[in-house]
């Protein structure tokens, strides 16, 4: 089955958030099957970790969907990362351990410190945790830094879209940093997050978790363990604007690739990318897209697509719907 969710969500427990955790869950339930609450970890004045955790525990009792407890950590290589673990694995202690020792805002800076942090997490939490590098374009992160960080098995996910339509070229572009990582054999996946702070309806400029961007995961059931597994193995795709559902993306034979997509909006272009470049583009698209094509031997294949410009829901102007299928490895 496919489920949708969002791992990048701020609540009132950090200074620039607005809603209690329960209300975020209530309002985003129609868009999300799971959530992570990830307040800015800027102690002590900016983030109330205990309150966030207490609200998450309460919300878990009230709502029957997985709600991860985490935080946006100030990583020594600028700027924000999120560590995800499941409730049974010292979820609260993880942030408590990291923030006092590795917060960039306390002058713990640079690649060396980042590697120390990742080594610490790996030693203490092993394969029970993974890290997302958020908005690699705010500020632009050096590809060499990402390549170094990717040597840690903890780093699994790189963000593409965060907060409204902020799209990271590092992740989106063919031949960008993400492709560099994939070409060097690092199995990193891409995700989109709402970076929800305050909704348009409440005077902010965000949409609810899942309302505009979605991570869509293929799971056996909607559980913490299955969600965790889908993220670390890349069994998911991400999108902005509800472009598609239930894609088929698989090897159909030796050096053959099958792609079957059902679109929910008018499409503009689809690119098949391998080894850092577009190997085929498709422009003449209808509601259904289906190809079974021979492909050259490559180390990985990924697919991205953009839809025709659409009107924004809450304000003037338009946006470009997009999706990214996570790589297949040959
Ligand atoms: Zn951030
Ligand atoms: Zn954020």
C-alpha cells in the first residue's frame, strides 16, 4: 500500500511555529497518514523539547497515525538536519544527546565536527536512526561536504522541496550534488517537506503538512517500522502538487526499465536520469504514461517530471508541479 506523510513540521513548541501538535495532526489528517514533529533545536529560549515531546505523546494517544518526535538540528556543516528514529529507540534522548554537544550555534562548526556527530549517532543508535539533510540550498552546501557526510551510513535522505516552492537545485538538477552522490555509489534518496510553520488561513504563508508537498511511501502497513524502512531503503517518491499516485518503476528484464505513471494533473515533461545526465526525455504526455524501454547499463536510474504551471491555492501567481522517483540501482 501507499501512504503519504511529512517529516518536516514545526509546532508551537519552537518559537516560529504556531499550532499545538494535536491541532497540526487534526488539520493535516486529510493529507497525511504519518507525520514527524521537528521543532528548531535552538536551546533554550527557542525550543521547548519537553513540551513538544509531551504534546507528541498526547497526540499519539488521540490519533491513530504514526507521529515521530524529532527536531531540526543545527548541523556543523550548515545548516539543518533531522534525525529520525522510532519511538522504541530513545527518541527523546537522541536530541538531548546531540544538541548540547554538536550545535553549530555553539560554535561547533565544520566538516570534522559533522563527521564526529555522525560517528556518535552511529555508535549510539546504530541502524535505528537515519539523517535527512534539509534544504541543501539554504545555504548552498558544498558537494565535497555532502560526499564526505555520505560516507556515514546514517545519512540517507536529501531534501528537494522545503517551505513552499523552495526547490534545491542540488537535488533537482541532473548532474547536481545528488547525482554526484549516486554516481559514487551512495544510496541517498530525495524527499519533500512542508516545513510548516503557520498556515495561510492563520496569517502565515505555509500549507498544511501534505497539502502541497508529499512523500509517498510503499509499505506493508502504516507503522513506524515500515515508514522507517521505506525511508532508509528509498522505497518512496516525493512530489509538490499531488502529481501522481502509485507509480510503477522497476526493472522488467536485463537492462530494461518499466515506468507506469498515472497523472493527476497536466504534465509538461519527464526525464530519465542516469549517471548524472538525462538519458531520455518525454514531452508528449497524457494522463497515463507507460514505457518499457531498453536502457544502457548504468549504476542507477531515476525519474523526475514537471507538470504544466498551476494557480496557487492561497495566493496570486502560479507554481510548477513536480515529482521525483527515487533511484533504482542496477
Ligand atoms: Zn530548516
Ligand atoms: Zn524547518
